[in-house]
């Protein structure tokens, strides 16, 4: 449960009751009603249309293009669920979702369609929710008409008047907290005649998360209101979590194909500078409107907005999707991958990939350690049953975790193999300085290090910044470094790190 000042369900119900009263009063002075009035004209229009059930998809998938050349009555069934899911490796979060997913399921309709929207709220939900679709023309975008208590279902309808790619989100008070919990998604309203055909379409949506624990701090995290007010998220991610579009989960294409990304930004606060490293957007539908821009490197996606980008992939390799506000990409999770296979074209590009340098912990080596950790966990279960070699395996798990932290936080300076850079960054491989004093090594990570030192007989006089890591993370990375790259040492425990942290 998120910490809220008053009993949340009650506050929200009270707020929405006010909204309802407000709308009824507005109706009296001539605005639209929230409670549907039977309307013969509308009933006749609905009856004149063929009915179909909307196909909804979870990111990165997109429902198939619409082939019909006439309007339809499209029935959308969307269920709100409050679920605990992974936000990052080892980090869980209670997400409030449209369809059990963050971002919410992708909806695809056609301009002129009459959409009959069924919003249900799962009986296990703790709070009421609703939906405001930016594709709706009408007060609140459907919010008051779709206000739904746990275990209930609401129906309202709207006509998709304007084509475009629209954000939808929950608009139940407190609105920003519902959005910050993952309640957003995209609805595409195809124009008459459809979009220009492409070979592949994908759904990518950015959003930030504000957690009490630091980035990467393991366990179930809770929402942090002060950080949200200051717009200082710990996580900025694509598709609801760190690594959702990385490694095995990367989106793919083949050389020569055209790719379309439907990119949304749920916010709630940040504007995204969406960029694909190594590609140029041939065509951007700026703000997902009708203005076509061509040959764009980076495009802005406002909070509560979207964009459509099309490009052809010419050469194979891994293309990195980022928010080009780069600390978000490399330190907060806003990083995905498009893997393109096929024949190289040395004229277009000569080769020599630089993934490792770019990616750190999220590179192939990074996801390799994730897989290895999983495999080791499975092995551990077996060993417990048969044999007491458990401590050794725990160390191996710690080593894999430590390796991941090393490749995320240290290797940019100390190198792939801990070799450092002569005269600038001392080696951690085979380092006499590192191995001589465990507490000193812990202090170097926690507090940083400046001034002259001698490592393996060679002088260094530079500065290492303090590393913002938890006790567990420091223990893991030091255990890894002190037992890799030719070093042979003992393990480091979180308790030892804590002792050094509190002694200073
Ligand atoms: C921004 C570059 C940078 C990063 C990132 C960095 N270091 Fe350092 N590190 C240095 C520099 C520079 C020194 C030497 C400082 C001096 O000469 O006073 C150093 C010194 C050290 C030392 C002591 C000297 C030795 O080689 O034994 C250790 C151990 C160490 N770093 C480990 C780490 C670990 C582990 C991480 C990741 C958690 C890390 N460093 C991240 C730049 C960095
Ligand atoms: Cu909600």
C-alpha cells in the first residue's frame, strides 16, 4: 500500500463524488452529462454499425492494422488490476495497471468508430479507478463516466473523431499517484485510409517511478511522495521496468525492413528526448499529430503525449533506444534494444560494434549475469536437497551480482578486465593496494579516493568519486573484484560495509 495522508479509498470516493456532483450541475447549464441519457439518435447510429471486439496487446506488441474501410462499433474490455511486478532485477513494486501490464494494453481503432468501453476493476483492487483517454472528445475524456469501484464494471461510449496516437491514463484522485503507479497506455486511432504500411510495429512507453529505496535496492519498494513532488525519480524506464527491452526481450527486425515505433510517455513528470542510437528517424509524426517531420535524430515526447517514428534499418547490429537525457538511460533504466539481423553493408557502415562501452551493466554481459544468477538459484535448490555445499554457491551468486554492479558502476574507469588506464585509473586487477586492507577498500567505494597512492609500484594521483551503493551492493562488488582479475581474497559481507560506513 502507498502511504497516503487519509484513508485512501475514502478520500478518492469523496473526491469523485464531488466531481460527479460538479458535472451534474454543469449539465444544468448546458454541458454534457456524465450519466448517459437514452438517446434514440445514438442507438440508431450504433445499430447501423457492424460490431467487433477490440484486440488488445501488451507492449512491445501492437494489434494488427485495421483493414476495413468503414466505421464499426468496437467493444473494448479493459480490466484494472493492482499487481506486484518486477521494476528492476530483484526490485518489486505494486503497480496499478490497465490489463495487468505497464504500460496498459494497446488499443487500436479507426477514425469514426464508435467505441463501447467496458472498464472493470478487479475485486482484489484496494482502490477505485477510471480512465481518461486523450482520444475522447468530451469532458474528462471519459474519466467520470468510467469511475469504477473494486469488483465493479462501467460502460461508456465515444466516437473517435480525430485520428492520432493518444495516451490514456487513470484520472482518479490523487491523479498523479495513480499515473506514477503505472496507470497509462496508448490508443491508436487510425486515419481513414490507414497509416503508411511498414514491416514491423512496436509499442514503447516511457514512465518514471519514485521509490523509497535507491536505484537497484532489492525488495518490495514503496512510492515516495517527496521525490515525486521534486520530480526526482529513481527509475525512468521503457515498458514498465528496467531491462524490459534488453537482451532476450529486445525488439527485432531484419536488414531492409521498415520499423514503426509507437512511442508514448506516461510521465507523470518528465519529458522524454527519445532517440535510437545509430538510427535516424526517416519520418516522425510530431507529437503524433499530422505534421510529418523527416530525418530527425531525437524527438520530444511530452508527459501525457506520444509520437510515431518510422525508419528503415540498413545494417545489422544492436540499436539502443534511449531517453537522451542520458543519466536516465544509463543510470535509471530508460534503455532498450532493437536487434537487427542480416547482411552487413560495409559502404553504409564499416563495422566494429561499441555495445559494451555504451551499455555497461545492461550489455550482453549484464544480461548474461542475470541468466547465470537464475541458473545458479535453480542449482542451489538441488544442492540443498543433496549436499551441504550451500555457502560456496551463495558466494557464486554474490559474485554474479557483484559482476553486474562492476559492469554498471566501475568498468568505465577500471576497465573490462580491471586493467585500468596507465597513469590515470589504477588497476583493480592483481592490485596490491586493493588486497592489502579490506576496510580501506570498502572506504574507497563508499567515500571515494583522492590524492597520491601507489598501486603495484606505480604512482597515481587522481580522484575517484564516492559510489552511491547500498551495503549489499558494496559487499557484492568488492567480493567480485577481490576474487576476480587475478585477485584471490575473502568475501565481503554487508555487515562489514555497514561497520565501515558507521565508523566514519
Ligand atoms: C570515474 C572513474 C572511477 C569509477 C567509476 C570508479 N573508480 Fe575506483 N578509482 C578511480 C581512481 C581515479 C582511483 C585512484 C584515486 C587516486 O589516485 O587517488 C580509483 C581507485 C580505486 C581503488 C584503489 C586503488 C586500486 O586500484 O586498488 C579501488 C579498489 C577502486 N578504485 C575500486 C572501484 C570500484 C569497485 C568501483 C565501482 C564500484 C570504482 N572503483 C569506480 C576511478 C574510478
Ligand atoms: Cu487509478
